[in-house]
């Protein structure tokens, strides 16, 4: 077919940021996917709760200190997270490097606290269905923290290499910031489910 | 800084022949094994997906013939119960997870980028990874079948039969792990399609101008994203119950047997719409071309797609009408199950109106559309019948339901798929499939299908339950089963002829130009088979039927670079150009990551620690995958 | 070329072993069952040699998932729980601690079940068929196993009393909380 | 043409197989099956009418022909477009009305068919892997008894079957009398029906439950009320003591061999509950859950080699010599 040129594209930037970046939309889609998995696990928790004559089954409710420390830690990490997002939008390499180090630390800390959380659940995964769903919920969220921390660490190291000064990497930092917000926000309903519903 | 970068070459600096040569070199996939393992071209991966899925269709079909042979006579000794259980479970799991969903997604992978005028799918490396994972899952299931350790608990593996106490050995674990393989690959493709359709449409392709097939793939992708996590949570908890002793489905320790059915069918019913909606998209693409006029009620069709997608999540309990749920719950699901017939009605009537006003061209793709309309309406009506709770108590888990879902799956999805393959085969290979053989295929398949599955409605009402490996001669089911079994041979002959035509036309098919059917959508604006970069210049769209509005010339945009892989990112609703995004080159990392995932998943059937030490190589391959390679695609 | 042949050989071996573990042998020919009866026990009735037909059958009762699962069903059907509980031991001795008063061998467990033992273990010679006794013996051996077999059965849909046989060694985790 | 041949073919098959319909939903001998049969015919007629209308539209729409090369009309004129849109909207509204009508009919039928009736006969059916344990309850404990695979009920009286599962999910379904209801481990379901006229109606497990799901049948034998009471008294009596010498030897073999370790015969030392209760096995029409008619020969064949007849069954192959086998089968068939 003959072609008739009606539009020139060379003025466009070589890499879109924010809602123009396909990777941001990809992150959103994966958040929707994992969000529905979390919602289903909370659904299972409530389904088993409704069925059980007494909840929690044959165990004391989990000791809440470790979980609360985790929640405070995660919510606190939102502040540096927001800053890193803003610095990356401004392509400020020095501050982003600092921010990534902070976010790496603020990613590993929850994993350590999470070990204490597992010990304060007062139930094993194979004790009964209550224990099983508790460990599934906590395990699934821990996996998401671990994968996001690994992503933050790799991205952090990358910012210190020659690849760091590329605006594409700044886009990746923005996506990582977006995903960490998701990891923190999905923790809130799980926290309420695990620690406070048995005490209602 | 790194080695001095070569001067950027813009497509405006080259003449059209030089540009085509340079682009095909930039987007090329090397020949040989290394090229095959590292390709990220959506056309190669899409074609590979379709071929693999069709091989699984053929294998599953052979299993169906074995079942029909065993059921042809009462008290037949051909196949024992253990092998029969493996065969019907393998037939079901293979058709649903290894053929139907992947082949519909594969048609999307191949066609969506071409129909929206872009050069590759979004996240092409993820696309390669998804194929390798799908292939690994398929091989695992079929090798287990060859080793007499295939799952034997039915394609929906109800607990407690598939649970820790009654599911001896590793058979149910293999089923659950096959789910993990196919679901991760399906989710990956769904994410790619959503982002491709949202962000990489040709300039000017507003929401009203998106082809209905692309709308169908978009709604299907959202169905996958929201439904598949349910089956992944279900199969994960089943493996945890069997391997580390959790109690999700153990009634004695607070679990519940029905929790499995709720989780499975919350995914199960959207799954059948994940298979059906792309088929409606194919019908909506074939009909306009073969009646020489645009679709009637295009907006109605798109809204019907969305309505079907939303309603699909609200009717899973109609699979559980006889498990003793409270009557109020069941009646809610009767309403939702019946009401999903309305969007289906909208689609059927829009197609009929288009056929009514158009000038039908009796070529093979339209014959398959007619076969679809005749068969699917029967399937849809029996669907409305089983939505009624009292009637369902008589026909649930009988051959009536087997007949219903074959009418809506073979009639509703495989017929449109075969029509679509006849329709797009020239675009895939540059050659037309044979019209003469095609007519034989349609008639054999149509007659064979109806004579095989219509008697099953009667068998079901006469009390023949599902999944029985034999029956006694006193039951009076002998003659209908014999009719069904002999007709299955006609159906198999039809499919065999279809595969023969497919293979024969690869070399000896009549060469087809760019647009053999004078169709309207963008994929017919480029060569057949399309060059590696799809479009030398990105097309600009001004109407819903671009090639019918100006048949001779096509408006294009220029300004993309030719020395690196570039495609256009546009805004979500108006498709305004916003950026020149790069598309990754060939890379081996997705293949290595898929191998690491496969090793981890298969090893985790035997020991839970495999998830821990298996994660290390997986992390390594993922880091290798994402680490920037310093190619021109990385500039910004 | 021999690298490929070597890889195929490895796959074949894995395949055959998987085949053995997962095969459902529903019917034992009567002569084979009769042959399985002839166990040569030592004079004190503790250890002994299995009949050679047992190894000809490729030792199904210790490695076949279906026969171990049937053994677990027989364990609850014939009320072994009455004296041995879930393996923790009550009136009868425990199996979980991995200490076998009459030896850990499959033959001595078979002999214990078939001929009974002095301190109160009844003889099941006329109460169970030979295949059933072998299946039960194979299963009882997995309760006290130190490392979980791939073919070992998983938990029952009953109250949880201890980690299931496929999560051996049960002894270690039974003691801590 | 193929459709016409198909329709006549299926109608012919329909007629000749209806005679053996003792497990067919198309033969109703009780409530709610009769109501369900009417609903089936209604749904079939409505469905057939809708299908015929749609096919008529399709055939008429395909009457004109064209070649693929004919020029496509990119923008058809709006008047035709508006007329077609109105036709489609009309058809969709018709679909909605039909669907609403069917929904309301379904609710009405569901409500009509499940009346709460007074003083039903309560029978407890418990599903095992691949047979049915039937327990007749009574106010006085000594008048409750256990049987297997065959359920006698009085005609004309409402029956409530309490369903529970011992291992996996099964489904209790006797199409001539009622729709199916699942037996779910950990849950108690009930099914209610009333048999109108006496007769023998066959049912079968309808939820895949493992190797022998195909041979897990049961009979519902509807007797006139006084014949039912007579049968019930007979079932309460302990097992008949063996008459002839062969039957006595059979009883001795039964008690000494592995049989007594799984089965119960009331009034004898055999009291194990792993397998079905054999106190009145001779009076049942079938053995092994509807697999074989009850005769001395079938009993001998079943005891001699159960795995060949029902591969995967939990019944072991107890080694008996010919004389013991004859004696045991004579004894069992004498337990009327």
C-alpha cells in the first residue's frame, strides 16, 4: 500500500515517565493481580472465621507488639519512599543514591521484625486451619517484602554504576517506589485481620 | 563514558527500500537454535504458542477417542479404572489449561500488536519467559502421563479426593504444580496485552476505533488478572495441605471441604469466559470482512463484552447447586447465571443483524461462523436450563452437563478458532489454506460434533453420571453411547483433515498478498507474513475501518530511529503520541529464568525447602535479565 | 552425541523410579500372595529374610505410594490406634521414637503383625490377608522413619496428633512446641 | 439436511431406550421428580422455540451471496442502521423477558417441590468408598438397624435422607424419585422425597469419588406400607442360624477367617464395622453396590476374586480353598 506521511514523531522524548511509561502500567497490573490474591487470602481467613465455632481455634490471639512495630516501621518508611519518588522525578542522582540506601535498610528491617512476628503468632501452620491461614497470609506478605527489597537492593547497586545516570533507571526507581507503597498498603488489612479481628 | 556511540540513524534519512532493509536488520531474530532461544518477537512466540497449543489439542483429542472407545460398549474391558481416571483428568486439564486458554492468548499475542499498529508487544522478554514456562508445564504433565503418574482426580480435583489422605503419591501435586506453571504464564501474557492495548496503540486509534477483537482480548486479560489468583491460592493451599500438613481443607481441624470448590469455581467460571470472549472477538473480526460491511451495534458488542466479564465473577456457585448451600444463596446465583445470557444475546443478535444487512461471502471462515451460531445457541440455551436450581439437581454431574460444556467450548470457542485460523493463516504464513479441504473440514466437524455430543443430553437425562469408566448393559445407555462413539470418529476425521490442510498449506497454499480478504483492520496493511518490525512506518488511524475508508493509501507517521528498536507510546484514551519507547533486543535470560523457575517448582513437589534454595538461581537469572546491557535501546 | 545419550539414561532412571512409586498394583496374583507368606525369620523371631518374590516385585511395600496409603487405611481400620495411638504409643510400644524392640526391618514388623508378640500384640494371621499385612508393615515402618520417603503418605483428614509420615523425622518436632 | 436427519435419529434412540429407564430422570415415580420432569419439558420446549427462531433469522440472513472482491460499504446509511439497532434492541428485550420468565418459574418450582412435611421417615445414608451404609433410625434404640446399598421405603410417606460422607465427596441420586444431593465430609445434608407407587428404582453416586465411582449404585425399593413394616421386622431379627451342615461349616469359616475382621452378622461373634453389614445380605437383590445379582455363584465369584470384578475395591482376596468358598457362599446366601 502507498504511504502518505501525516505526522512527525522525532520531537518526542525517547523515554516516557509516569503514566507515559509502559513499565509503570505493568507494575499497576501486577499490583492488581497480587492485590486480588491478597483479597482472596483475607476472604479465606474470614470464611474460616465464620465457620469456626470459636476463633482463634485452640490458640491465644497473636501477641500484638511485633506486628505493631512492623506496621509503624512500614508506615514510617512511606516518608523516605515518597522523597525518593520525588528525587527520581527530578532525576537528582545523588539524592536518589542516598534514598535507595535508606530504602534498602528500611526494607531489610521489616524482614527482621517479621521473624519475631512469626514467633508471636502462638500457633504453628500445621496446628489447625486458623494456624494455616495465618501463616499463609504472613508468608505471602513476607514474600512480597523480600522480592521488593531484593529489587530495591539491585536497583540501589545499579544507581552507583555507570547505568545510574540514565532516566530509564529513574523510571525504574519510580516504579519501585510505587510498588513499595503497594506492599505497605496491603499490610494494613492483613495486620488488622491477624492481630485485631481475634480480639474483637 | 562507554565506546563512542554510532551516529543515530533516523528513518527520515533513508529511502523506503534502505529503511525497510535497515529496520528488518535492527528487529531481526538470528536463525538457528540461539535465535530460537533468545527471540522476543511477538510473531515468532505467538506462532510457537499456537503450534504448541494445537499439538496439545491433538493429544487431548486422542485421549477423548480412547474414552469414547471404552464407553462404546457396556462393561468394556479396554481401559481399567485407574488408567481411565488418568485419561479423563488429563483430557480435561490438558484441554482447559494447556490448549484453550493458551491458544486464545497466543492469537492475542500475534494479532493485537498488528491490529493496533505497533511493532512489538509490551514486555517482550516477559512474553518469551511466559512461553517457556507454559511449555515446561505442558511437558511436565504429559511426561507424568507417560510415566503412569498423571493426576487422576478430575480437572477440578475436588478435595478430599485430591487431598492428603486420599490422594496417594505425587499425582495431585503434579496437577497443582501444572496449574502454577500455566497460570503464571497466562498472567504474564495478560499483563502484556493490557499494557500493549493501553499504551501502544497507533496515533488516532481512540477507544471507539479499537477493533472489537482487541476489546475482547482486553476484557479477557482483565478476567485473567482478577480470576487466576484464585486458582493459584487454591492450588498453593492444596500443595501445602499435602506437603507440610496445613489444614485448609481438613474439616476435623477447622478447615472446610467446600472452601476448595468456592476458590476453584470463583476462578473456574471466569476461566470459561476467558476462553469464550476471545472467540467472540474472532467472530466480530470475521463477520464484517465476509459480509462486506461494518458490525451493527459495535458499542453494544463492546458493552456486552464488558458486561459478560463483570457478570462472570458473580455466578460461580451454579457449579455447587447440589452441595447443600442455603436456598437463598442458590437463588441469587440462579438470577446471575440466567442474566449472563442477556449480554450473550446482545452479541448473537448484533452478529445476526450484520449478516442480515450485509452481503455474505460463503468462504470457509464464514462457514465456521455459521457452525458457531448453530452450535453455540444450543449450548447457551442448555446453559440457561442448568442455571435453574431444581433442573440442575437432576442433571448436575451427568452427561447432560458434559454435552452442555462441549457445545459451548467446542461450538463456542473451537469453531471460531478454526474459522480464525482459516482467516488469519494468510497473514501468519503468506499462503491461503485450501477452500476445498476447508469445506470438508467444516461439514465433517459439524456433523461429527453434533452426532457425538447431542445424544449426551439424552444420556444425561437417562441417568448416566459423569466420569464412569464403564456401565452395565441393564441401564439402556448402550445404543446412544455407541452412536456417540462412532460419531466421534467422524469428528476426529474432521480435525485430522484440518491439521493436514494446515500443514499442506504451509508450502503448497496459494500465495496471498497483503490483504487477500479485502479486510478493514490494520494487520492487513502490512506484508504477509509481516516483516520483523511489523510496520516500516507507524500507521495513523482516522476511523474504525481504516483500510475500507482509504483502500489505496495509508496515512503514516515518521520520525522513529532505524538503528535501534523503537516503537510509539500513546495516551490511553485519545491515543496521542507521547514518547518513543525502545523495545528490548533478543536475550537468553528469559529462557534461563524459566529453567530456574521450572527446577524450583518441580523440586518443590518433593521438598518445601526447594522454594528456598530454588529462589537463589531464580534471583540470579532475574538480575541478569534486568541488568542493563548498554545497547542503544538503553539510551534515553 | 554421548552427552545426549547420557542425559536420556538419567531421565529414564528417574522415570522408572517415579513409575514404580506411582504405579497402582490393584491385584496380586494368588500364587504371589502365597509366596509372600513364606518369610524366613531368625530363630528368636526378630529379624529375617523376605521371600525372594518380594525383591522380584521390586519391594513394592516399602516404596509404592498406593500400598503405603492402603497401609495407613488398614492402620486405622484394624484399630492399631487402640494400643499404639498415632505412633506415639499408649498400651502398645511407640513407633515414633524409631526404637524397634524387634528390629526395624520390614520382615520383623511383618512377623510381629502376622504372628503377634509375647507382651500382648495379637496375631493377625487369620484376621488380615498377607498383602494387607505387608502393606501395614510397610506403613508402620514409615512412622518411625528418620527421613521422609517420597512415597510416604501425608496427614489424615482427622485431628492432628503429630507431623505426618512424609514430614519425618516426626520425633524431633513432636517434642518442641 | 443434516439437522433433520439428526433430529429424527435422536428421537428414535430416545424412544427405544426409555423402556429400561429405572435410573432415568425422564421417568418420574415420585415427588419432586415429577415436578422436575415437567420443568425439564418446559425448559426444552422454550429452548427449542428460541433456537428455531434464531436459526430462521440466520437462514433468511444468508439468502443473498457476494464475492470477497465486492467493494465494502465503509459507512452504511443511518436509516438502515437505526432500523437494525431497533431490531437488535427488541430481540435483546425478548431475551431478557424469556430469561426472567424462566427464573421466576425456577423459583416457583423450587418452592413448590420442597414442602416441610410432618413426621417423615428419617433414614441416615453414609457414603463410603464405593458403597452406601444405610441406618434406619427409631425413637427406641433397640429398633434401629444398619443395612447396606438397598433402601426400602413405604410408598406415599415422605422420606428424609440424612446424608454424610465417611471419606470423600459422594452424591446421592435416584433420578426416578428426586434430584441429587452431595454427601460432604464435615457437613450434614438432607434430601426429601415421596415415592408414589411401589417399584424398584436405581440410583448411583454422581460425584467422582475414586477408582470405583462407576460401581457405587444403590436401590430404592418402594413397598406398600404393611409390606415395609414386615421387611423392617425381618431386618431387626439377628442373622439366620445356618440350617445345613455346609452352611454351618460356612459360618465357622466366616468367623475364623478374615471375613469377621471387617463384616458384621448380628447374633454371631462377627461384629466389625469396616465393611458392609451382612446380617441379611441374602435378602438383598444385589451385592457389591449394584455390581452382581445376589446368587451363590455371584457370591462365590466375588469372594474368590473381588479385584477382577471391581478393581480397586477395599475388599481383600481372602485365600480360601474350593470347599471353604462353597461353604461360605452357601452360608451368606442363607442369611435372608
